[in-house]
C-alpha cells in the first residue's frame, strides 16, 4: 500500500506545548513511500517525526496539504470513516507498548479485533504464537518482560492484517537480545510485502530499512538509500567466511566478527535472501574451534568467544562463492600491487587501500592488474590468490589452489566439501 504526502503542514497554535507563538511541527513536507517499502524516519527531538507518523496513521489531520494512502485522500474521510480506514489498513507498534494493564496478553490482542469487527480467541492465540508468546497468553503485562510486551504489541498490530505498519521507536526500551527479536519480526513483515514506516533514533536500526529520511525543524533535511553501503558489508562477510573455510573452520552465526552498520546475524539474513549464503542449524557432531589469522585484515579470530558454537552454520551458495572469490582476488591482488609495484612499506596503508580496492575494481581492471603483476599465486602474506580468466588464458591457473581441506570433524569435513 503506497503513501503520498504532498506539501503537508502541521501547525499547532500559540499557547500549546507551553510555548508562545505557533509551532510548525511539519513545514511543507512532501514524501512518497512505495508499496512494500521500509522507510526509517530519523531526526532530533521536536523535528516532527511523531507528527508525521500520527498523520500517516490517521490519528491527526494536517493543517494543510494532502495525504493519500493507497490512492485515498484521507482528508475527505469523515471521522467514522477515518476510524474504519485506520482499523483496516494500519497497524501500530509503539515504544511505550500501550497495553491495557488489567487485560492479559491474549485479551490485549483481542481488543484490537473488537474495534475492528468481532473477537476470535483462536485467531488471537495464533497471532501470539507467531511472535513466540503462546505460553504467555494469559499473563498480565506487568508479568511480561519489555521484549515480551513489545511482541504482544506486534501481535496486536497484525491481528487485523494491515497493509501498513507504523512503528514509533519500536526497540527504544529493549535490551540487545529483545531488540534483535523484534527487528527480525519487522523484517519478516517486510518480506511479506507490508509497507513499514519506522521512527528511530538508532542509525543501526535505521539501516534495516530500504531508505531513511532525516527531519529537522519540520522539513526533510536529507535522505539515504542503504543498498550500496550494505553491499560493502556483505563483501566483508563473504571475505570472513572465505578466510574461516580456508583455515578449516566453520563459519557460524554468533562467532563471526565483521565491521559494518548491520549486526552480523541480520546481514547474513539479508545475504540469504539475496541467494549469497545459506544457513543450516548447528548439528550434534562434535568439533572444536581454533584461532584463525585473517591475513587480509590482520585480525585474530580467537577460539574462545563466550559461546561454544554458533546458532547456525553459514555456507556459500554457488553465487556467494563466486562473489567471495572475486572479493578475495581483488583484495589480495591490491596488496601485491602496493607492495610489489608501488613499493609501499607501511602495512596499515597497504591494508587501507586494499580494503578500498576490493569493493571498487571492475573485472577488466582486476585482470589488467593481475596480468601486470605476472599472475601472482599468493598475496604478500602467503595466502593464495584465486585464479581469474586472465590466468587461465595465460596458462597460470592449472595448479592454483585456493583452499585448504578441513579436518575438523564430520560437520567441518562436510562443509569443506560443499565449499570446494
């Protein structure tokens, strides 16, 4: 369901909010949100974020301008029509939960049904089950954790199958574990094709969206699309998986450390959607972990990380393996270029430049660098450089090895065979 905001102003008259003079919460804002898009709204306190959500959610009316939701001009709707429109089309997730304290989790969800049409206990229980709270259905809000209360809010928001989800600081009161649970559920909603408009102060949370806008003084000051920057983090994750496999280690969610704006677990979820990796549940086969030296990034991956094994094992798909091969090849060729041809001695500078080159070199330029360097088989640290088409044409790829077989138990051996 699409949203279109055209030259919208929201002005509060003088004397409200304890201030003299009128307050321009929104001042000539125009914005379009595509059907199925996830938009993050950021900005300092008082910038107009909540006012915009209230207008999109039909909880308030603009002072001027137009708001179209799925082609419907909402200002043309009467109060009763607006209530019906909101109940059928929009689901709300609030930072403060807004659960009725004397109603159980199940009853809070059923309350949303009541205002929509009629209650259905089985359907409400199923909604709680989808957010993992079936066994907490009869608990009062006071007996639920903050994360559990927020998941009740999500179940309540979804009970009437809305096309639009409005989330106002949905993770603002949660610890890291519950934040990840809630964000995963929002991502599931996004995959289902729902439109999400989310207010957040956290730039990491905002990066889960397709796009973010930043409000200042009631105006859109900037916007950002995250696809390109996320792609760079995906390259870093692929490089990490490659290095672990190259050293006979399994890549496991919870034991991988990769810099980037997205939490590694969520980055891997996105990569799975893109067909770059696949996850499988950690099996029962015994294996141990060892320290791994990432010779590209000079980073030690210690065996002890506070958990024995990760939640999932991550493996390359054919497309992911090819992309990882290209990333590793660009990085290690760049290291060769700076040490062999440009005679750079500073290891930190070499590393910084190689990390840039791994994201930007085209296949044509990569092959030219490889040919210029004489098709080297290893980087300055001794790690093998995957062969490219230019190596094959020059007859330098026949004996090139790009991996070391793993001997870390049944799961590790299986993973090594998959990776080859």
